C-alpha cells in the first residue's frame, strides 16, 4: 500500500497528542468503524505477520483489539509501518492501579498505545460474571483515563425468544452509562446468539435494533445520540458486511473470527471505506 504524507502526519499527531482522529465522517455525522476483536488468539509471529499484510486507508476508522500480551508488538508494528490503524484493549480493570493480580489498568493500555477498549463483551459477562455495575465502573474509569469505551450489549437466544430484547438492551445501556457524563463512546450491538455461530442477525433486524438503541440514547443524552456510532457484531464476514454497511443506523462492525485473517479483514474494511467514499 502507498502511504500518503497525510496519513503519516495523522499518525504523528495521533502519537503526539494521543487523540483519536476521525478522518472521515459519514453523511449523518458519525464515524464508521471496523473493529477487530481477536479474542484469545494469535502468537507474536502471527501478530507481526497480520500487521505486515493488512492494508487500509483512512476513510474508515480501523481498530484492532489484540490480547494484552500482544499490544506492545502491535503498537510497534503500526508505528513502523505507518498504517492508519488504532489499537484497543479487550478488557480493562475499573481501578487505577493496585493489588489486582492478572489485571490490566487503563494507564497500561494507554501507555502501550491503546485509544479504545472493549467493555462488557458477552463472553466477559458470561465467563467472568461481569454485571452492569462492574461494566459501569470500567466505562467510567476508561472515560476518566481518556480511552474510548466500545460498550457491548446484546440479548441471549432465550431473551430474544421471550421478546425481551428491547428490555435487556435498555437495562444494559442504562447500567453501563450511569453517571458517565460523556458521549465519547461506541455502542456495539452483539446479539449473543449471533456470536461465533455463523448465524448473523439480518441487516434489517439489526437496523431496527440499532434504531431502537439510538432512541434509548436520545432519552439519556438528547440530540448528542445522533453523533454516537452504533456498530454491529456477530458472525460478520466479508460476504455479509456489505448489507450491514448499507443500513443508516449501522455505523460499522465488530468482527471476531473473520478479523483473524488479514485478507478477509481487509475485505471487510474495504466495504466500509467504499461506503463512505460513495456518500
Ligand atoms: P464473531 O465475529 O466470531 O461472531 O465474533 C463476534 C464478536 O464477539 C466480536 O466481539
């Protein structure tokens, strides 16, 4: 990939002032995001290989969230290769520092180059018993530290079948955003039944749900809700990304499995980059 002077300068600014640069806004004033959640995958060698291969331009905000031990290398690779890619953690602790064996602080994430952090992923809610209270504390600590939280919400299959989706999403949103006083976050709608199953939500159904999420955000934050990016996650791949990108309230995707392969992930990036250029 050719690296333009412009993206080189943006990277320099990003490093110097430690801020996210939203290069291009969508027609509705929101940034489009393509975010990779690698979950517990990849070695150092595989990480280096991914960053050597993946290419993108800066017409879409690309964020990669590797496991914590791979962040340092990922950050170095991004700097070395001058790619317009931001880094995110997959989890963070709610306390600033202290006796919390095995945990990672917001300061550590920032120090290693992260601008974002995923909070409240359903796998953390399920396997690590994170509830709305813990998620709220993590969101608040992240905002305080200057990280942008990617807040995950989503209903289980059972809740969907019992027509409880809207109620669950509302509770999760209110729980996560209590006393945060900020609109600098991303919401990721990830229906649990769609994660890792190959059964994504239909783009129409996802659009309806995103519109509902935005209506709740409007109740909580007023018109600012229009500027908040709401992204979809759950079995997104290079084949279905295009359909999601055409929906007015779907401002990007959070990708698990299909983000592990540089070529596949790049195809998904290109769908959203192209979408912005076309507007
Ligand atoms: P998959 O894309 O593998 O379904 O995972 C989605 C996810 O959980 C992203 O956070």
